[in-house]
């Protein structure tokens, strides 16, 4: 049974990587900032880094997703219970990945925990712990992400006439026709924000920067931060299955999960990547950056305080929020994703219940 549990946990990690690893870079590919292969490589590196960082940043999540508090401790530590949970979640996530639907591994694991608990004839399922600790953060997080992303996008959206930032010596300013440019004057060299054509009239600026290129780099950094945050948030949930059964210690569990998760992303990420990058909404650089900043902030905040939110829910909510703000949201795609979220928990629960009954829990 112990070996089956390891296989089940690895299958769940592979499915999780296939469905989740690319989500941070969905806006980067969707806005044509990077090509798919480059974005996938960066997403993989950032996710693995977040997985190892979870050893220090997210210990509370590993304890929550062992099932303790939801079922009695004796059942939560039993390999059959953990195997039922892992298979219920893994099969659900893998099926959704093949269909190109970005669902929540967190949601699937919760469904697996419920199904395994109900399939255990002598176990009592604590519904109050389920509602307060698990479901409320999951329900609230995508709505909060959409609202914040809509607000941030509306705030950051500006006309794109000025794309050049130059640092010049003060005497250069009086000789340059810079009507409409934003100039910060001081006794020190001044900063000029203007169009490329206006900056071309300046004589030998000390430094010249492209604002659009700077925004692209910030966009990529924010995408990497999301993947890092997802590694921090998701790895403990999967490692908990191995830690609770006392099969591997924390470091070994995290290492195994991180490597298999990376493999799943490299081999199977494209289906979900296409949905999130190309179908929810048409993305530009400002939309992508707005969505990513909200996603990374909320996921890291939740990981630090042990809140079991879904990176998928937050990321999709953020992209939908900026899509609504730009009036380019594809509602049929959003509807299909929402329906898949509703099905995730009962499907994972039904599979876990069946495995639990077959295993004789």
C-alpha cells in the first residue's frame, strides 16, 4: 500500500504540474511578450524554486492538507485514506488538463479528502472544519482577485504616447522642443518622459530607457513571481500525502514533488496554457502586468498565513477582471471554466470514495 501511495502522490504531482505550472506565464504568452517555449522554461525554473522555498515559507499548509481536523487523526494517517485522496485528485486534474480546462488542484484535493472521509465507514467528517478552513477562502479568492485586477488595470491604463525616459543635464532642456513631455526639474540632472521622437531631439542624454521594454521585463518578473508563489503554495499540499504516511521526510517529499511537478509542466502544459493565454481575453502588456501583480500578491499572502487558496482561481479571476475592465472578456470560455470548477470537487470526491471502498477503509 505504501508503494501505491507514492505512485499516487507522484501522479498527482505530475497532473498538477501539467495543469498549473504555466499559469503564471499565461499573460506573457498571451500578450506575445515571450514565445511559448521560453515562457515554459522560465515558468518551470520559478516553480521549482518556489517548491524548495515552501520548506521555509508554508509549513502550515502541509499540516492542513494531511486531512487532520477534517477526519480523525487515525484515519488521516492511514495509507489507504491518503491513497484514495491522491487518486481522486490526480485523475480529476489529469482529465481536466487533457480537456484544456484550468482547474484547481487544491479543490481536487479537498474533494479527495471528503470522498476518502465519507468512504471510511468508521470515520467522522468534520463539516465545520471543511467550511471554515477550506471552502470559504476558495470561494472568496477568485472574486477578490477579479475585483482587484479590474481596479489595478483601470489605474495603470494610460495613453501610450510617451515611451521614452531620459536623464539629461538641465541646460539640454531649454534647447529642446518637448511640448507635452513630463519633466521633473531640479538642480541635478533632470528626468524627461516623452515620445521617442521628442527624445531624439535631446543632445547626448546621460541615460535613455524604453518604458515599454522596462514594462516587459516587469511583466516577466511578475510572471516568475506567480510561478514561484504557486510552488510555495501547492508543493506542501502534495508533499503532505507522503509526510502524513511517514514514507519520506519533508525535504525528500518536497524534492520528489518538485521534480515530478516540473516534468508534468514540461510535457503536458500546452492544453491549459492555450485556454488561459488565448481564449479568456485578448491580453496586452498592461492587462497582463495588472493580472500578474494581483495574482502573485494574493497567493504569497495566502501561503504565508496558511490559507488554502487556489492559484488557478486567483489567476483566472485576475485575467477575467482585466478582461472585463477592457470589455474584451470571452464569457463562454469563462462559463466553461466556472462549470469545470463546480464539477472538480464532486468528481474528485466520487473517485476517492470509490477507491476508499475498494481499499476496504
